[in-house]
């Protein structure tokens, strides 16, 4: 297991890139997810269709296929991004579909009577949404959104390998070959991912249980 | 699909505005599509010689055989994951502490790491330990390592969601632990979890494409090979992507039709949100209790 101690810098650098990649992708995913959810509940049928198509496409395409399609396709339409940016866009667009569905389903758990009552007492659209619907919906979204964020950390490994971003997974792959000690190196990677995700799992479950309510 | 209940129904001016917005959106969508297609055409990506490999039957057969391998790895991985997952669920619910701790540790660890890592470990690491199984089994081991942990959590959620009266009644009529599991608990738990199981199987099939990274010649790897060979990587990938999208879209729809109007378990970090969201049980995801259907 010396190989882990000898390459600690590489692991730590990889962890930092994985966290940074996941964080930026999650921000993009929430922005896209918010739009997708808004589209899907919009009064315009065309927007609803667009939202549904977006979700279906990304629920139907394996992440690696999307990453490679992006990698080979975008330069062809004149859009060239550095690998890290590409990975953020790939992960953000992919995860955006999940976030969109999580937001929509969270809003759907708020009984329609809540919105109707809010309108009946004369609240405006943004007041209905901001003061009545979202506060209730957000509590039920903690679990799904946390689960999506953890999946994103795992998925970042796929995007990074596809785009050669030097995250934890990519560096471990390189290290496994260069040191010729794949068992030691990848065991270290396993532990590193556990350190990244297990506290998160615990936190998400605790928060979700703390804030959920029974109707 | 309904609009949000908190929107006021539009009046005449609102309807007008909606029509304008529809037209603006339509124009925007068409414009983006046209620009993208024109750029692709300018780069010669739509030229017929980029695509004419797909006029050959042998290329399609190459793809289809690749897809058969996708299904193969998915089927073997699926069966192993379900079996191991059921065992792990029993283990996590067992009364004996060592068994419970071992099962819990496995589940918590293996569902928390990337599936690619498990595949890489099986592909690069296991041969060093004297276990050279080749790409197919590397893919299967990777798929099983992750998905057995997820299935274990799905089964456990199903078993725990069963009203306590069921096991109490089984105890009362004198069934032993395994009899009560076999005849009372598991059949009901499985039935309740069918949508989640089906949807996770689709996720598993999607993840089979990661086999391309460990040189398993499934559909995606074969698309890459075709692309390099014909010097049109984008076209070869696009065809494979369409293939994946159509098949998985269909399977997702089938999985959704299995959805009965039952409360879906709470989506927490235990069961991936993707699994529950894909079942289309959207209204109930994240709810601690069944919610009345709107309208």
C-alpha cells in the first residue's frame, strides 16, 4: 500500500478536481433543471413538449454515449471547449434532466388546494410560488436532490475519463498503469470515493428525514 | 400532463400573450436547428460519403452483434445483481449482528463509488490477483458490484414498507422466519417494488455501455471502432446513440406501465433518484406518504 502514500498528492489533487467538477456541474444542472421544470408546467403546450423531450432524451441516452457525442460533435459545429468545460457541460446537461424531474415531482407533492387557497386569498403568482408552494415542495426535494448530487459525483468519473479531465478517476487510471500496481492504486481510489460520498449519503438521509412530513 | 395548479387561468390578454410566446419559441427552436444543421453541412458532416458505410449490410450486422453483447452483459449482470441483492437485503435485515454489519458495509460502500471504478478494478486489478477473466466478466462484475447494492436497498425498502401486521399475522399462525419471508413478506414486497426494479434494470442496461472503456465490444465500442475505420466518428456514434435512445426510451415506457398506483418509497440517498424518477411515479417521489392525485 506504499503506492498510495507515495502518490498522495495525486489523490488529493484528483479529489479537488472531482469536487470542483461536481460542484460546477451541479450549479449548471440546477439552472437547467429549473428551466426544464418551469417548461414542463408552463401554460404553453410547445414549452411543455420541449421540456418533456429534453427529459426523455437524457433519460434514454447513456452518459458515456452523450459524452462522446459531445466530444466528437461540438467541434464540428464550431464550438470548441477545453476538456474541463466540456465535462461540466456534459454532466450539467445530463443531470439537468434529473433535477428537472425532481423539482417537478416535488412541486406535484404539494396538493392543488394549497395553490388554490393562496390564490383565493389574493396572493400574486410569485407570492403563491415563493411563499406557499416552494417552501412546502423544497422539504420533499431534499432527498431526491441530494441523491442526484451523489450520483453526479459518481458520474463525474465517467465524464472525466471520456474527456481526459484529471479528476480522481482519470489520475487513478494513469497511476494504475504507470506504477503497474493497479490493485493498490484502485483500492486507494475506492477509499477516496468513499470519503467523498459516504458522509454525503449520511447527511442527505438525515436532512431528508428531519424535514419530511406526512400529509 | 397538466400545468401548475397555482396559475390563474388566462384572460383574453393572457391568451394573446401565450400565442405570441408560442410563436417566438417556435421560431427560436427552428432557428437553432437550422444553424446547427447548416454548420454541420458546411463542415461536410452531412455529405453522403460520410454516411455511406451505413449502406453496407455488414456494418449494420456489426452493430447488431454489438448490441447483442450489450444485452448479454446486461442480462447476466441483471440476474446476478438481483440474486446477490436479495441476499444482501436479507443480510441487512438479519438478526445476527455480524451478518447485518457485513451486508450493511457492502451496500454502503458499493453503491457509493463509481461503477467505472469497479469495472476498472475487475479489468486491471483482478488479473494481478491471478483472476484474469477478460472484458465480458469485468463488465459483469462492475455492473453486479454496484447494482446488487442498489437492488438490496430497493428490496429492503419494499420489505420495510410492508405493514407490520403482515409479519405479526405470519408469526401468529406459527410460520417460522423463513416461511414468513417466503410466503408472506417477499411476494408482497417484490410486487410493490416491481416498477423500481424494472427501472433500475434499465439503468443497468444503460451502464453496460461503460464496457466500451474496458474494451468490451458492445454497441458503443463497436461504434467507436466503426468510426475510426471509416474516419467518420461522429456519424458512427450518432447511429449508435439513436439505437440506444430508441431502445431505452421503449424500455423506460414499458417500465412506466408497470407503475401501479402505489406509494413509491421516499427517494433519499438510499435509492438513486434516477430510478424512482424514471418510473414516472413522479407525483409520489420524495413524499413520505401517498399523495392524492391532483384534479
